[in-house]
C-alpha cells in the first residue's frame, strides 16, 4: 500500500500507522499488546501494536508500530532518527537531505 497520509512529527516519540491502512493491509495486530499514548494536548488514548513494514525515503522499517484511530499517521523519532530530512518551513515542503557527493 502506498500514499498513506503521514505527518512528520519530530516531537513524537513513536510512529503511528492509521487504522484504515492496517485494515487494508490485513496486518497482524498483537493480541495483548497496547500502549497508552498522550498527544501534544495532553489527551490520552490507547494504541494497539501492529507488525508492518514501513517504507520511508526508500528505507524499510520493519517491526512493531502503533495503530492510530486518526485518518493520518505520524512519522515519529523512532523512524526519523535513522534518516536526514530537511524541512523548508517558508516553502512548506520537506525532502531527504542528501550527503555531499551522493
């Protein structure tokens, strides 16, 4: 599945996958694994654990991610710490920051 709407959130500890994408992928939810998460506004919710492969900037991140009840997901620091991303706020765009000579 491609084109899953995701927000880049360097303030988020973990990556969240939208429940709709989890359902369409028929991904395996871990039966007794869930975490309490808190949003920036202090609201708490429970997120279930799902085993999926996330492809971001041509890299595959395999393993346990959390399912979100939102229409979009969040790319958090558990993924962002492994890539170099350039955020251009004035132009409202982002891109992979490539090392010189690559």
